[in-house]
C-alpha cells in the first residue's frame, strides 16, 4: 500500500531553469509534508516542509506547493543548479495522538539531474 | 553543532547473525526514529522512541528491536539476519515541543549493512 507516490523516477533539467518535482498521497490524515534531498552515501537532508493549513511555503530557491483537494504536492527549484543533482524524496506524516509526526512515510524518490 | 551520528558506517554479516546499530541524536533532541532504506526505494519506518519508550512501530518482524538510553542515544538490534535485511539503516532525531508534537526529523548518514 503505497500511501506516498513519486511517479517520476527521474528528471533532467538545464542549469538556470525550473525543476518541478511532484508527489501524490492517498492518506487524508496526513497533515505535514516534507522534502528531503539525498546524495549517495549520505543520509537524507531536510529541504523544506509545509503544514496542511498552508498551500505554499518558500525558502530561497525552493518552494513547496500543497493542493489538499488533489492530495498533491510539488517542489519547485528556481533557478536549478548542478549542485542540486541528487535524489529527492517527499515524505508525509500526521498527528497520531501522542506519537505525533514520529513516523514519516516516504515516496520512492526522484533522481534530479541538472546539466550545466 | 554536531548532527545525528551513527555507527558503524558499514557492516558485513552472515545469515543468522545478530547486529547492533547505534545512533546519537542532535543535542537537545529527545525523539529518535529508525528507518530502513533498500536500493531504489524510499526509507521505511521501523521504530520511534521518545523518552526511552517505544512510541511507534512499523511493519517489521519481531527480529527487529530497539531501545533508547537516558542520554537519548539509541540502538537498533536485528536478530537472525536474512539476506533481505541488507539495506541502509537510517536514524533520525527531532525536537519534541508542547503536547508531544514533534518538529522536522533530521537524519544521520546511515549504516550500510550487507548480509551474506
């Protein structure tokens, strides 16, 4: 039961252009969403998050959009840089009454390649 | 400030053996979660510990166990290792604020376990 899905295994973008990574979820209980970046041989690095009470959150070049009715979120990177090349995971969690947000459910990841 | 640390970085075991993985959270973080990541997939939740108590458990067999110590560090134990246990094991820590709500989870570099 894949509750969080990233349907694009890979994405290739030219340096300076926009990268858009997509994520869909099925569990309507999810109320907190995060994006992580992962380089080989390293743990996931937190990028940006959004609560279900918002529909947009920005941090520098990174913006996350949340469409609750469609159960869809996206990460926009503008402008994309070669150093952004990595695997990107979206993750979701919910306030499970006391164990709040302790469990993250991850998508399968999208490999982003930014070409110079 | 030091991030989440894990030891060892790599480990090779044979089927049937036992393994112990260790994690030290970011200073001040009282919650630790463990995840398993197999190649090509996103991390899968194994356990969450907070204040030395198990607060959540994923869909893993009883061969997997964990504990948290008074200094909030944690161990993950796996008994009777199977070939399918070969994976990257990730530890994440987070703040716990009022009402038990947790904030963003920050990951360590992981322990790469190979079972032969």
